[in-house]
C-alpha cells in the first residue's frame, strides 16, 4: 500500500529537507560514497549487468576480472576493463525533462541546475557496471528481446542498437523497475505507458533479493531516506500519481537559503540569467527595468532562467 505522511505537511517537508541535505551533492561525491559505504564488500558478488568480479582502483573506479564471468569484449577494450557507475535511470532521461538540458545539455545542467546535480548524485540510482556495457546500454529503454543474441560472451545482457533497446539479466530486472519507480515518483518524472507496463511486470515477477534490501538500508543511512518501492512502503499501480518529495525538499532548501541571504533571487529578463544575493557579483548590477524577482533559485530555474556564470 502507499504510505502517505500521517503527521503534517510541514513535518513531512522537514523530513524531506533533512534527507536532501544529507545526500551527496555531486556525481563525483556520490561515486566515492557508493564505493566506500555501499559496494565496498561486493566485488566478488558481481557487476550489475554481467555478474563479473572486480578489484577497486583509485577513489571510485575498479578493474574487471572478465574471465570470472566469461565476458568477451564487443568493441571497446579499455572500457570493458574498467568499472563505471551506471545511472539505472539514465541522466539524459531525467535531464531532458529539465529546462537546463534544452539550453545546453548535461554540462549546462551540471553548471546551472542544482536539482539536476541532486538527481545525478542520487545513490539509489547508481550501481557499478562494466564500462563497455554501460556504453552499449547508453540511454536506451528497457524491453524484452527474445530474438536478440548476446553480444558480450557469456554476459546475459542484450542490446538491440537498431531499436535503441536493452534487456538485462533476470536477477536485476526487479531492482531496475523499483529504481525507475523511485526516481519518477521522487522527482516527478514522466514514464511512458509502454515502459510502465514492462516495469510493473518485472516488479511483480522479481521480488527484492536480500542484497537489494541490504543495499536499500545502506543507502537510506547515507541519504536519509529509503526507496519505498523496495521496502514495501509504496507500490506502483497503474495511474500512479507522483509524490515529488525530492522537488519539494529542493524548493524548501532553496527558499530557506534565499531568505537566509537576506534578499530575493534577481533575474534579468533580457538575458534570462539570475543572480543570488550572495556569491554573484552581478546581483546589484541588473537594471531595475530588467529585474525579475524570484523567491528561490528553484523558482528561477522553473521559469527557464540560468545561474550567472560568474557566481561563486
């Protein structure tokens, strides 16, 4: 059953704000945290799509033991040798639903959209995968591909480039579904009917494994909230309405930050750039006739404005 807030909206929002402040604030920070505190003891349990063992290298990387799972390089030898951090829900999927992506892609979102950075660093959506498989999966939709051959030796992962579709091994289909439900519910993303039907089937057929439950607990301790579709607090049903707790928390943090800085966010209606009261040299330089005031940075972003490039 769905679990809604049983106290007050203010209490729910306070809890959400605490969660967002506890989470890593960048993709780089999330990778290091995931290695050190989530997957530190999982190297012999296997990579996400193929089940290959690996050894940690550097701050957040790893070197894959390809022989441990019968992996065969398809095309990219260097990427096949290394661990990369896969966004189960691709960054482009949630990025393209943000204004920043339309105005300059991922790099623009990373520079100018704090909420994109929060989504990109969400530990519930990150898992170690072989780099070549991460590349081949790309941002393709998930699908059932009964007639598609395996392309990576004994790795039970299928990709159909002509259809821009991929099918993972059965062992992770349920986790993929519940991660999609979490990301779409938390950040109010749109999910196609076709993908929803498939993921609901995977969710019903493949219940959480002991590792998925343990992973959820580990990440919950780091981020301040669990994936409610893993621990049974919520269930995704047809016609699901997103709670968008991640958006609410971000807006509350942004508004509190603006109020603490003793001034509104000022936008320039001509350049579509906004300035914060602290850390932005141009804050006092926008001519009065071009000024647009926002209560928070999130409001400015929602109106299609981007942060000034000289803000610190």
